[in-house]
C-alpha cells in the first residue's frame, strides 16, 4: 500500500492545507484510536510545541480519540523526547506529538510514539492509513473517551532528565546561556539546568504562538554565540522548536558537537573553579 499521508516523521504540512486541517486531525485521532485500541478502554498522551495552531489540532485529535472510545491525557507544551518518555511512564497506548520541529509557525504536524516511546512501525502506519479511508463511526455513548490534563507532566520529565546525570555531578558554578527557541522547552529546560545548579541566562523563552524558531534556536546559533560572549558564560545550549535538536557553544563562542560536548562541559567546570591545565573527568 502506498502511503498517502505519513512521511518519514509522521504527517506534516502547511496549516490550513491538506492534510493539516482540523477535520483531518479529527479523523486521524479516530483512526489511530481504532488501530491501536480497537477494544477501547485505553488512553493516549498528547503533547505539543508552542505554535498557535497547536490548540486547534490538540482539540481535533482529542475529539477523534474520544469518538473511538480512547481516553486522552493532555501534557501541554512538552519536548518531543518528553512525550516519548511520558507515553511509557503513563502506560499509554501511544504518545502523540503536535509539532513541525524547526519549521516556521505556519507549518505543523502530528507524529506518534508507541507505548514504549518508539516510532510506530511502518506496518502500523499503513493500518492507520487504511482506517483513514473507512467511514467514521462512534463508540457507544457510554463508551466514549474522556480527557483530562496531566498536572505533573513537566515535573516528571524534569526529574527524569536530572536523573540521567551521574548523582555526584552537578552544574554548580557554571554560567550557562539556554536558548529555548520560543518552543516546547521554554518551561522545562530552564528548570532542568537551574535545578542542576547552573547560573542561567535564558533566551527564547517567551512564546507567543507565532515566534517559534524565528531567528533563534538551534537553526540560528549566531544568537547563542553572541549571548555567550555578551554574558561571559561558560557554555551555551540552543534547542529547536520541539526540543529534539541541540547545539552547544563554548566560552569562546565556537559551536561544538559530538564528543566535543563532553570536553567543553569539563573545561567549563574547571574554569568555573579557577583550575588550569589538562581537562580531566570527561567520562
């Protein structure tokens, strides 16, 4: 079967143009619910970035899942990796991401994670495409899904991210610039780094629904470079609109990636303590 809607990373397009319309999102939520939870009595989690259209698609998807008898747990603005993580920890049948990643605000998209936080297999996406062609039927009135909001989603993901740092380490003494791209990380990223002990300068943390990725974030590292030099920071981190891409900048304003990141963090820690000489402790 040839794919009609799903690309390499879910369904994506310009808002208001097929397939990124509210009526399609309604049908998509229903189709996913019918495929992943044909017996009903299940729930999914839905998270999004900060695009204005996210409210509309969230409501449409929610209605579609409810029509299929599936309950919905709304996470609000949440980085894509956080949605994958919470799909697993909330024992959800699926995690739903409403985002167009590093694209401008006028684009949006929907992608799905499995109950284990992994990308859905191609075979499942093909089943969903097939279901999208079927007439939409509602679950019995007594079996319609319900929706509630997860009030502790941010805290759960913040604690998980902090737990990935070796317990005897912290970021205490580091001055960091964090660029949230006016996107999905605008709340959790500052919390994570500040609770790990870093002194923060935060930029790109005032989303208005239209400014996501606009001349800021990981697609515009020059903004981070200037901020690191201006604030004499030890290190800078820039994220994209949905929080699954990261660029780092060292104290000299140079972009680093890969294995260099560990070196830069170790060097910044030594500088913060007034130490000189070879860098140690990068493992």
